C-alpha cells in the first residue's frame, strides 16, 4: 500500500495523519495569520514519517480573513503546493472523489469543507449493513451524517445545504461561544466558550498549556470559573462556584438538546432507527453523553472511533480518513 500523509486544514487547527497510524494536531488560528499557513504546515510535517502521496481536505476556507470561500480555497492550495509541489497531491472533493491540483483549483466549491464526507466514507466500514449515523463532534462543529449499508447518504453536500438539513451543527466542544441567549441576565460578550462549561463539568480535562480560550488564559477549572463569572457580570473571586457550575450545566443541557433535535431529524430521514451509531472527534465524550439519553429502539450498536483507532487518530479522523481512502484507491488503480 502507498504511504499517504493526510492533511485536514481547518481554521483553528491543522491535523495530520499517516497511513502508518501517526497522528498530530497543532493549533493554528488561520484567520489571524493566513500568510503563515505554509510555514505552519512545514512545521507540522517536520517529524512525519516518509510518504509517497499527500491527501488533502479542508475547512479553513470559511475563515473571515478571506473575502470569499474561493479565495480561501486558493490560499490553502497555494500553501500546500508551496510545501509539497514535488509530491503527488490528491485533493478530496464533496462528490466523494480525489482530484489533482489543477481540477481542485477549477472546482473550489467542490473541495471546500468536504472533510466530513471523507470521514463518513471511511467510517462506513464499521457499519456495513443497514442504517447508521456518524456523529463527529469537534472543537467548532458537529457533523451528523446518515450512512446506509456502509455508504454515506447525505441530504446536503455544501455547508449551506448541510446546515439546512441538520447534518451540520455549529456547536463544538471548545470554540462555541457560551449561549447567552438562553438567559436574559447574562452579558452578550465573548467572555466564555463551551470549553469553560465542559471544563467545570469534567467532560474536558484541564490543560494549563492550552491558551486557546476566550481570554487567552489557561484552560483550567479556576480560569473557566472566572470566564463564566464574567457572563454574570462578576469577577471570579466574587462569584460562588455554584453560580458558574449552574451556568455550565445550563449550557451543556442546551447544546445537548440542540444535538438531540438534529440527530432526530437526520435519523428520521433514513427511514428506520439506526442499527449503528458511530462517534468521533475531540468532543466524542459529549456526543456519547447525548446518545446515552436518546430513545433508541431497538438499541443501536455503538462504535467509538476513539476506541477503534485510538485517541490521536480519532481527533484527526478526517485526515486519517483522507489518507486511508487515497491509499486504497491508489492501490486499486
């Protein structure tokens, strides 16, 4: 089998996965420094295993530093070509095909935000017969993708279509702003995100080295408490822990209900209750909590990609899917 390196180029993270099982995720705020994408990619692959082919998928073109998504796609492809110009490149498209760089540039809206389909196509092997759902919760979004007999059967292909169908939910485990609309006596500011709620609830572990938070301070319980206190117009040292814990529970319940509604919409379209529920992503723990309380009848078989692939590959699952699919298709030709 060809050695393939998969890249999933997002707006907040760069993800790498190799067909040998190597995986790596690096925070990179593309919207703040789009001209630094090529150096960031070079740093990401510096210690990667040897490879024959690069398989690329992306979502970073959505960043508002780009006037259009076309411009975003072109910027990402430019950076990839700068680093890997001498290596065969395969760009994944939302019609389920890999194309070369020339074709990708000619069809920018086909390669934009297509990583979800790579993962669903790969994950179908874990649900080979009957109806299934793939729920991939990341830092920013949640994909809820219907699969039948191992094949994705989405209603939408573009972000617009997928938002309308419920197959794309802009709710994630880290970057989603705290939903201040659920309560009137809260500040309507980006003082806290869902990461803070999940930190207080113990769903996400503390990481003092992680500064990708609303205020740039560490992703710890103490700082999460302070950030949530600001949602109440208070300072952390003048706000009882019970008050911010209440906010955390309220926000988590709100997101869970939104996910539940979207799951129900998508599952109803495949005609019967899913026989398999597949989960993936950095927010898999949240997805599992939502699924636990869902009324599955008969019970669905739960397939955790974190358990199947390991935590590293699960967090970079779209990159690994792209790498694996590219390797399989190269060998089939």
